[in-house]
C-alpha cells in the first residue's frame, strides 16, 4: 500500500500523514524533509539558488525514489501536482488523498516560521489565493479521496480517511 497526501501549504499534509501512517502501521515520508536530508540544505536555499523549477525537478526525483518502497504514506510538497509526470506517478502507484484547506486555515497555519519560500515575497493572502486558483483543479484531478477539513479535528479527519479507504477497498 502506498498513499500520497496532496494539498496546499498549511493543509496539514505532514501532520495528518504521520497520524495516518501510524494508524495503518505504514512508514511516513515528507518529500520536503527528504529533499533537505538528501541535499543538506533547506528548501528556501534551493528556491533561492535554483528557483522553483530546480526545486520541482528535485521533488520529482525524490518522488520516483520513494516509489521503490511500499507500505508508505507520502506527504508531497504543495506544488508537486504541477508536473503532469508526478500526477501520473501518484495515480498509478497508490491512493491519493487531497486535504482541502481554506485560505483562513492556511494563513493561520503558515503565519509562524519562514520555511515557505513562496510566501516570503508579498501579501500572503494574495499569494495563497493565486496558488489556490493555479492548483486546486490539479489536486482534485489527481485525488482518489477529497477531505474538506473545515471545522474537523485531526482525529475526525483520520477517521474519514480510513473510512473512505475501506470503502474503496471494498468496491
């Protein structure tokens, strides 16, 4: 079993991914952390030196490496869906869960910390709104399961995912 978690920054991909992996007795990998571990530098440095295009290329390579492993929950970067190849790989190699998050929720979760290169230059709300316009249809396109998180606890979200996974297994 391989599960991919997609969604915008601040949607809780890593937090939910870790809890889901634990619930299913699977390993958990965050692609951003994996990139930082392999390169020895932070994502912001990669964005600064190589731009978003360079980062997306590294992300694609990491995703392909992770596909060699099974029994895994993979939290992807918010922009991983931008590359058609990544979307195709995720769809063909596992189940994809899209964690929907409102702009308000994203702003709340991203207000602290500077590890979000795309939010460093400009009005955060406007940037998140533009990213939503650019990416939401891609998240929906690639998703096997869509979870709207509004006013739900992490426990409720995990239960919803487990229920939907079970339903799909029985179909």
